[in-house]
């Protein structure tokens, strides 16, 4: 009976050994599969963390983008307003400068007319003086004294006329310089 039992036990041990051998390969492949899945799971966890981090950065960048878009819109509006104001000022400046130019030219014409009128009056006065001296029959000394006085007066008047001509030329030059500077500044801005 014992022998039989021992044989049965040996047979059983043999069968269990065989079963163990047949289960050993699937067990090893299951362990390898578990390790692989655990590795994938770790990779998946890393991917999930990365995804969460990316989503957070995306939200932050989205907020920043909206803020920048609003800021851009405001700056664009301010720029357009500044451009309109600049154009309005330039147009106003142009009109003002044109008006000032016309006024300056008109004043210059008036001054030139006055100057020509004064020159004519001087010539007429010299002629009349010569006629008065001839008709009055002054003696030579008196007529020379009167002529010298009149010549001095005429020299003073001529000097004054020359000063006025210089002042008109300077004003005209200054005006054109300032006009050119203003236009240049407007073009640069």
C-alpha cells in the first residue's frame, strides 16, 4: 500500500512538475506583461502630468493672449485717434501757415507800395523844392543852406526806407525759415 502511495505521489509530483513547467512559461510571460504594463502606466502617468501642465500653461497663455488682444485693440484705437489728431493738426497748421503766408505777402506788398509812394513823394518834393527855389529867387547861400537841410532830411528818410527794406527782408526770410522748420517737424512726426 505504501509503495502504491509512493508511486502515486511520485506520479503526482511528476504531473505537478509537468504542470509547473507548463505554467512556468505563461507565468513568466504574465510577469513580463505586468512589468510592461506597469512601465506603460508610468509613461501614461507622466503623459497625464504633462497634459495637465500643458493645459495649465494653455489657460495662462490664453488669458495672456486675451489681455494682449485687448491691449492691442486699445493701442490700435489710440494710434488711429493720434493719427486723426495729427492729420487734423497738420491740416490746421497748413491752413494757418497758408493764411500767414498770404498775410505776410499782403503786408509786404503794402510796404513795397508805401516805399514806392515815399520814393515818388521824395522825387516830387525834390522837383517842387527846385521849382520853389527858382521862383523864390533866393540868393545862392540861402538856397544852398535850404538844399543842404533838405538833403539831410532826404538822407534820413532814405536811411529809414533802407532800414524798413532790410526789416521786411529779414521778416520774410525768418518767416520762410520757420515755415520750412515747421513743415519738416510735421513730416518727421
